[in-house]
């Protein structure tokens, strides 16, 4: 088919030719993808719900946003079926605001507001507890590679929440981040106040 075709009286422009590096990435990605699907043929989102469904694509658990470490990190790959991939994309992009899942809570509030204590006293019967700030290595500067590994660990937590209805208590210090995460994984938000300013009690 010719690239230049008359469309409604206009000439369409041929897309720029990709570099050999870009084409190399394509080939390398195709190979990595095929290898992953061979070792992990079942959709990992469905497996979390004890269903065996053939996977058709390889997804990056933590979005890579062109970061090469995240892109090629096999620990960041998962096999998915088309329907799980589309579900994850909807939650991730906030195209769907998820209703709170029973027993799923995000605890936010400044350092020293008692988030860990709150978690400890409410974790009975809860499937998972996570401190996302710790997982994402937010507390101190880290080498890029370690930071990326921690992002993958954090991504895996959110990922599990997308595909299951398991209960969880998750600590996220920043209230804005907490509310965004709550909208996408379906969680209630508990906001604790700094003890220095009244420990959650109004003045
Ligand atoms: Zn699936």
C-alpha cells in the first residue's frame, strides 16, 4: 500500500523511519515478551482469583514511563489476558473510580501522627498490611536502581489490589497520594493528625 494516499483531498505524510536502535528494541522486546509468556502462560491477574486463563500480553507492573531499568526489569513483567490488562489500565488511569473494598483502608497523615500504631491496632483479620512510603523508598535519597526496585515492589502491591478483593491496610503519608490511590484500588481513607497539633482532637 502506498504511504502517500489522497484522503479527503489532502496528502497524508509518511511517518518518519525508525532508527535501527528503535527496531532493535522492538526485536529485543518481542523476544523478552515471548520468553516471559512461555514461562508464565497464564494470566497473573486471573491467577490471583484462582482462574486459569491464557495470557496474551506482557504488562509492566510498575509503569516504565520510558525508564530503561523499569522497562527491562523482568521482575516488573507480568502475563495478562486482554480483559485484565484493560481493567488495570482503567484503574491506573482513574478512568474508573472504584467503590471501597471491604476492609481496605489507606492511612495517611504526617510523620508522628500514629499511622503505624493505627495499623497495628486494626490489622486483626486483615489480609495484607503495607507501608508504601517504606516500599517506595521515599524517606531518603537512593541510587536509581534501588529506587526503581522499590517502585516495582510498590507497584506489585497496587497491582494485587486491582485484581483481587483482598482486605489491606496501607500507609501512605501524603494525603493527596493516599486519596488518588484510594480512588484506583477502592479503599477508605483514614487521615490522622500530627500529635503535636492535638493528636486528632480539634482545638
Ligand atoms: Zn486475566
